[in-house]
């Protein structure tokens, strides 16, 4: 991991890669290069309603995200290089408000770092409609999706091969051996999400094994059966910890002009890989009716098997319909329902303004600690998002988003929270 200043590090790394390519083949490499600098200002406030140890978490930070994507050299096999430079700067923290739980800034548990940075490089090669990338990765598929919901994104070290040689078919194969969390400058061995000691997910290690792995692999395929129907299958394996089969079917039914009905079905089967007790079947369904800027959604998610849902730890988003701002509703045997409403104000002449609100309620899982152990666990969460992107004038493309969440449960006091996030972002195109 390079810890030089962000701009100098990315510039030198990209220049070095460019010089390594024969000058006669650099034309397309340089002409097709894209670069942008995103400025992301993030305020995070979490109020603990019943936790006696800490009343709140509160931080404010400024992020700088420099992304460079080169073109490819000429020839049957084209070569290129991508680079990402990240810098996070503390604006306000401390005074009993800091906690790694915000995941905006790294620290020692009491004090947040003043700043943190990193530079990542990715070599790439392209032949026809097949692309191979090796280096710093930001995956996004049903097997693994690195989170980008804080100041800086989570990253991984590995490789990814994506092929679209057959019309309508996308093949996706990947590997990772290290994880870089969103509030960290260090690459670390990977872990599996097991929940806290009071969380009834029920996942544990067996035979004295440690929850660590340096080998994650996945392979998947997505096929567009028709304009309105697509399906995917992914197999993934976090060595020694779990293996998983994931199926997804998405259908969009056009009803009339401006009206549609979208159905999203998901099923995942997870089992242990020798050093854990993972045994889970996860079913999810989301149906969304859209008309004239309005969208009305209903979702259902059900866990079955001996444990809750298993997925990569370290700021990876699980592919679950009821994974939302705070919770994933994936405890052992849990059943959860979601009601969601979206509105795009472009329908009434205000482009750039959007609104979303949803409510998820889960139950049917066992509480595992205290005098009430063995009784039914329950939880709910409510989210509201309002976002606006300026369309004209000096502030054009400036995005402002407010995210609010309230979460309550009857098994873990520290998860009873009210939360607000205010994110202001602007991307400056450099090339």
C-alpha cells in the first residue's frame, strides 16, 4: 500500500505504467483515458437510544476520490492501467463522540486520525469483448459488493475476468486475497460476518478455527433472456469458512406508457467450508409498481437453516432485498417484510430531486442472551432519503443527499438508534 500524497502518488504510478508501454502503441491508451476528482463531504450522527456506555457517535470529514481509467493500447490484446487515489480528512470528531462504528475515519477507539490515504493500481488487458483486471478491485455482483456508503469506498486486492463474447451473456470470474475497509489504509486478511455476541445469527467457528481467510473466489454468469427478463447464477467460496450458490431472476413487465411492474427474485444457499457451522437458505422477493414518477414496492425475505446468512465481512454489502441502511434482517429463521415508496420529482417538472422512504419489520428469530433467551426476537427499521442534483448554474452537478434511519429491536440495546447522514458530493472531470 502506497502512502504518498494522493495526487503525486496517482500521477507517478500512472506515468510509470504509461512509460512501460511502447510509444507506438500509446495513442488509444492516452486518447481514451478518463480522470475525475470527486469531492465528498460527509456528516454522520448516530444517537443511541438505550446504550448506557455511549450516547452518540458524531463525525464530519472531507473525502477526495481521484479515479483514472486509461484506454487500451492498439493490437489484438490491448493493455491499460487504472488508478485510484483516496484521501480522507477529519473536520470534526472526538469529545466522546468518536467511534469506529461511524466508519468514516480510522482511529484507536478513542481518537480519530487527522487524515488517511491510499493509492491503488489495476493492470488490465482486453481482447475482443473480454477484459482481465489485476490489482486493486471494487467488486459489485451478487457474490461480493464492496461498500461505497461512507467517506471512502472499501476495496480489495485480487483479479477479475469479465467476458461478453456471446450476445446477451456475461461471464464473471474473480479472486481476492485481501480486504481494505472503508476507514482504513491497510490491506487485511478477509473475515466472515458472524454478528455480535448478542446477535442471534448463530454463526460460529468450529474446532478452534480462526475467522480468517486469504482466499475468496467466485464465478458467475448473467444472461439476458429477453428485453424484459434476465437471470444470473454465482458460486462463491471463502476458503475454510463458507461456500455459497446464488440465483437471481429479474423481470420488468411494461404495462403502458410510464407504467411497469418489476419482479426481483433471489435465492442463496450457504454452507460451511470446514471451519464453521454455516447452514442457511435465504429467499428474497421484491415487487415494484412504477407509474408517472411514483414507485411502490413490497418485499419479503426469509431465512431458514441452522444459522443466519453468511457473507464477507469488512464492509461488503450482502445481496439481500432487505439489506438497508443499518440492518440486513438475516438472523437465523428470521422473516421480514418491506414496504417502500420512491418519487422522482422530474415527473412534476423538478429534475434532479428524488425521494425514498421504506419500512422493514423482522421477527421469528430467537433471542440468545439474558433472561429472555429463547423468546421471539423482533426488529424494525425505517429509512428516508432525499437527494437533489443541481441541473444548471455554477452548482451544476453538485449532489446533496440527506439519509435518515431509525432502528429498534428487543435483543441488543446498542442497535436501537436514530441516525442522520448528510453527504455533499461534486465530481470535477479532469480528462
